[in-house]
C-alpha cells in the first residue's frame, strides 16, 4: 500500500482548497486546514490513552515509550496528570509547554512534572494548554503520537473539561480499565464520549491483572464485555496487561508487548485509511462555511439593487410572520410549563393533605402505651411518607418540564441554509425561504447552517474549540437554555444507563447543567429541605399530653416543609419559564438582525463585474475540488 | 445514670435546635440565615445520633464496589466472610451483632417471617451468605431487606452493630439499574448512626463517590478509612489528606490509613504486631469509643461546644464587619425559652455563656 502517495493526493487537494480559501482572507478556515495538513503531513497517528483516574495511564505510557523513569509522564500515588501531553519521536529530547494564552516555552524533561501534574500545577493555575514532548523514545514508532490524558471522574472538575476538548482530536484510543474494579458509570460515559467523537478504533485494555487471581480477571473481563455489549459496544478483545511490570522492564510477561504488536498491526493496515478519513472530514468541516458564504455572495451580487430592495422587504415581512408564529410557540410553551407547574402545585397540596391526615390518624390511633415509641419513630415515618408522596410528583413534573423544553426546541422557528445559499426558516407550518440569499453571507458568518450541513466531526470540533477556549468555565456555567436543550438528546441516549434518576446518568459536563439543579435539583431534592427543617419530636412532656404535642409538632413540621416547596421552589420554577423563552428569543433576533444588516450592506457595496467573475471562478473551483476529493461521508450538499 | 445524661442532653440539643432554627427564620440577612441553617444541619446530625444512642448503635461500612469493605471487616471481626469478587453479591446490608453462637437471620421485604440458621462455624456462615446471594441474584420479587449475623466477637458488645453495606458505583444496566443503590440509600438514611467511609488509597476519592457521600451520609461520617495503604509513607498520607481536604470543606473527617488485607492475614496468624502495623487496633479503639455510650455522649457534648464557639465567632465577625455595635441574634422569646430549659445543667450553662456573648 502506498501510503505516502495517498496522502500526497490528499495534501495537494487540501493545499488547493487552502489557496482558494486564502484569497478570501478567511483566516479561521485557513488555519484549520493548515493544522489538519500539518498533522497529516507529519503522517502522524494520534493514539490517546484514556481511562478513569488512577487506572495506570501514565504508567502504561511510560512503558510504551520504553522509559525507565517517569519524567515524561509523571506518576504519583495520587491522581497525577492534569494536562494533555502529546508525545512523539525525535532525535533530540525536547519538551514545549503550550500555554492557553498562546505563549510557548521550552523546558527540560526534569521540569515536565511542574506543568502537567495536579501536585505542582493545582487547578491548572499556570494556564497550560498542552505539552508537546519529543525524544528518542525506543518504543515509539516515528509516525505515532501517543497522548497522555488526565483521568476522568476525579474530584478535579477541570480534568473532565480538558478531556472533553481533546477527545475529538484522537485518531484511535487505548481505553484502560482496571481488573481491580468493575466498570463504572464514569467509564461508560467516557466511552460514550469517544463514540460521539466518531473515533472508530478502541483498544480495550485491562490493567493490573497481576494483582488479582486468574479467576477474578476472567470474571471481570466477562462482566465488562457483557456490560459493554448492552450499550452496543462490541469488544473483540480485552488485552490483559500489567503496566507496572512493563514499566519495570518486563514487556513480554506484562502483556504490553502483545498490545504493542496489535497496535503495530493495526497501524500497518489501517493507518493511512484512518488518517485520510479523519483528515478529509476535518478539511470539509473547515471549508464548508466558506463555500456557503461564497455561493451566497455570488447569487446576491447577480441581483440588481431593486431586487435586493425586494429581498429586504421580503425579509421584513417574513420577520413579522415569524413573529406571530413564534408567539404561538412561546405561548404553547408557556402554557405547557404553567400547566406542569400548576399540576405540580396541586399535587403537592394534595400530598400535604394526605400526609397530614395519615399522620394524624396514626398518632391518634396509637395506644397510649406506645406513644413514646411512636415519638421516636415519627421523624423516620414522616420522612418516608414525604418521600413516598413527593418523589413521584417531582418526577412527573420534571418529565413534563423536559417535554415542554423539547417541544419548544422542535417547534421554535429555526434558521438554516438552503441548497442555494438562501436562508430558510423552518417553522411548524413548514419550511420557507425568507431571503433570497444575501442574508446567507451573514447567516454563514453567524454559524447558521454549519451544524446542519457539517459532518459529525464538524460539530464536535466546533464544540471542542469552544471548550478549549475556556476549559473550566464552559463546564461550570453554561447558559440555562443551551444547557437544557443540549442535555435532552444526550439524556435519551444515556437513558439505558440511568441508575435510578436521570441526573446520575448525565455525563460530567451535563451534570453541571443548571436547569434541573435550578429547579432544586434531581429527584430527591425534597429530602434535602426536610433534613434541614427536622424539628425535634421527642420533647419529654407528660405522657397524657404527649400525643397532642406530637400531633401539633407534626402538623407544624409538615406545614413548614410544604410552605417551603410551595413558596420558594414552585415560585422559582414559574419564573424559569420566562428565562428560557427570553434566551431562545434573543438568539433568533440576533440572527435575523445580522441577516438584515448583511442585505443592507450588500445593497450598498455592489461588486464590480470583474470581481463577480473572480468569485464565480473561485466557487466553481471550490465546488470542483470538494466534489473531486475522495468522497467520504461529509459530502457537500451545498454546491451539488 | 447514663439514661439521665442522655435524656438531658437530648433536651438541650432539642431546645438549642429550636433556638437556632427560629433565629434562622428570624434573621433578615441572607448570609446570617445561611450560617444559621448550617448550624441547624449540624444540630440535626447530633440529634440523629442521640436518637439512636440509647438503643442500637449501627456503624455502617460504606464504599465503592471492590474497595475492600469485606476484607476490612474480616480484619476487624476476625471472621472469614468476604464473598468472591465479581461473583453475585447481595443488595442487602449485613449487620453483625453480638451473640454467643453463630447465627444468620434474614429479613425479606414485605414479609413477616424471618428465617434463621444456626451455624457451626464461620465456614458455614460464609456458605450460607454465598448461597443467599446466589438465590436472590436477579430475583426482585424475593428482595432481601437485611441479613443479620450474630457472632461471639467482643468488639460487638454494648449494643454496637457493624454493618457491611453493598458497594455502590459499579455500572448497572437493565432492569436492575439503581436497585442496589436505592436499597443502600434508604438504609443509610433511616437506620445508621455512624458511617465509616472506605476508600482505596490508590484510587483516591472520585467525584461520583463524593457526591454520593454528600447526598446520603456526610452528616454522620467523621471517619474515612483509607485501605490498601500498607506501603504509604507518612508523607504520602499527608499529601492524600491535603489533596482531598478541599472537597470536604469545613467538615473534615479523620483519615485512618489501614491495610485490610494485611490486617486479615495478621488476624489469621494471630500476629499482634502485624495487626498493629496494619492499623487495625487503632480502628478498633475508634469503634469502641463510638460504641461506648458515655463516649458518644461526650462526643456530642464536644461537638455542641465546638458549634457554639464557631457560631459565636462567625456572628461576632459578621457584626464587626457590618460595623453595627449591637445586634440581636436570637429571637427574644426563643432565648427566654432556651434560658428556662434545664438551666442548672452544666452543659447548658456553658452553652449559654458561649451564645450570650453575641447578645
């Protein structure tokens, strides 16, 4: 197989595309093509070692590199790695720290741990983006880049954010689990993320097999395979290794040699294909918006000033139409939300009555002799009856709230790009073109249509970039609405993993999403409030009056609890409706505004004939190139 | 004698709880309210311990699946009962109580009958537990609620119960999803006096398990048992504490570094020195301290003083920061009521002095 020649063709293809993009001065797309091309030109396959914290990722990495010390990938008894380290072969040792703010600094190997460990770089206060390390590592193929990653699911939140940003850049993954512990929810979620990033090849590796009996390892593997099968991951083989033994020098006995052989085999047969696929998908994702903008510009330039005037009028008219349409959707949402809140409130009030009367009955029906005992049990009884009544009610409400959000998302007018660069609005009534096409320039610029037209890789790269910009903040404080809406599809995918309540099953980033939290948290939030309010029951009053006292205290307690739910929580829930609508509305208004101003400016700055000719030529070439490149999944629909 | 003490202490905690709770409703500043609410939470925790102090005192050993809870219990109790890893395990807690003869009793959910088996030796107990797990695996209709094991172990005197709880955290799919955890949650919330949280030294503490702790047992957990720490130097142990200290905020538990495996071996070999090295006796004495009714009361008293001190310190600092010379912290009628209850009790006197400073 002639790998180099294949890449040569791809690179030439990308270079031509880049030249074209360059003439338009689109720095973002050009930069992305450059990076993708550089990665392909280096003919370097990115293999990332992923796993939960403390599974032995760095140890394995050192062993794969053939290192005898842990200078390159520091190891510690506590969770160590806190940053991405990209490791490649070179004749001379070199380590470069790339900081978030763009600075780069060369450091000796002995100082690597000062940048990539939680111990020395707590909460990443040094602002490290990644470490690039190269050296004459004996175990490393020259065209393989190994990547060490922070562990998932540790108490260090920013590690998960870093992982999330990096995963789409991997070509294949070594997924490391431990024989010591069964697969857990965090690991399934990590795997889910790998799949979402379109990474096809996963080497499943089970570490620390030397520390458990043969039978235990056997059981663990069978258990893991069965579990993975259930979420649709078919595992051909679990490599058994002892990273520690390998690090100490025993590659054969540790099973790492066999793993390396398998990786080598895979690379020999598939490297070119996988790299080319990932490269093309990256390039197409980068060029897509340029094509759209160009096509749009050409169509708009062909129009006369009066035609543009008409288009503008049409847009304004459509805006009014959208306005009424979205008013309807908003009102429907408001109604659904209010209904859910009403039903919730009513159910809570009913529950209050039921609990009050149940407990009153219980207290009055208790024989005088058993009253002391009842007094002791009462807090528990009260709590469990609150649980029994309130949790199903809360669940029902959460479900209706989720459905309302989902419906809002589906029914709300959405702008996208049509096949000819015109802006299309999709509403309940159907799809209408709202501008001829000039608005498309703005539309492309605001990112409309990218998600619709781009491949899965495009969206994940876009998402990853966004996260990389502000690794921790993105996870910590997303906006309410984007939170809600983006949670939903993930939830439905993860539903089979749910361990009782939806929130438990959310991936790390999603758990931090605020709607359910703002709504006073996951199912069971009722308990939280009640614990705080638990007012003592066992006042030692005379036996005769104890019953009355108990009834009184119980009543008081129930009143307080429900008062809090009815006044604080439900009020907050009712307010939430406005917040969600406001964000959706602002989003659409901003897009429409930008399109309108784009049409206005196209009207004012008309391209000359010569310019137009140039643009047309460029579009034709781009079209040709995109259609001509070996065509995988992300074919361009726009210019066909 | 001790009943009287416990009775008085209960009354003091109750009336303090009312005082603070009413103050938290009475104060207008959100910041002050929040602090008072936190104090209420602490008091509720103290109250929860006192409520069970008189009867049974259950220390639950809680942790992720496979961190070595059962091994640790082997080391503590000297019983070889740990089930096989990855094999079927019960979703029910196993309570160990004192009895002159070995005996296994089983409660099923929603059933009156409680079958019980007398066992000749520890081996037989182990077999019984294994077969119970195998019998009930996957049969939700026959839900085991609880298993009790009576054993002649001196540590279990004084009404102390040590409970081995099902591990949480392992991925579960299908119909069973969450069944283990929900059973565990209800047990932790309703019956437990004290939690020993077992974590594995080499795994550290993960986000998910910390959340689980916060949600279900943070208020009754003062001890984190770090197992598998046999080769950890003092320096490493210190770093472990520091690394996870942030996660606990101001409710820092004690960390005990032990080796369940080495301890169980030493117990078998009757090697006192090795047992000591594994940290087991230290843990035993901590359990005895908790199990001793007088010690428990003393612990609650201490925590009340600590709370009163922290609270007055915070309130005074808040007052100084606001530059308001005089502030009324307590609702006057609550304060009067507090003054009236058990005012002769030495603990009450001291607490009153402490809390009065802010008046």
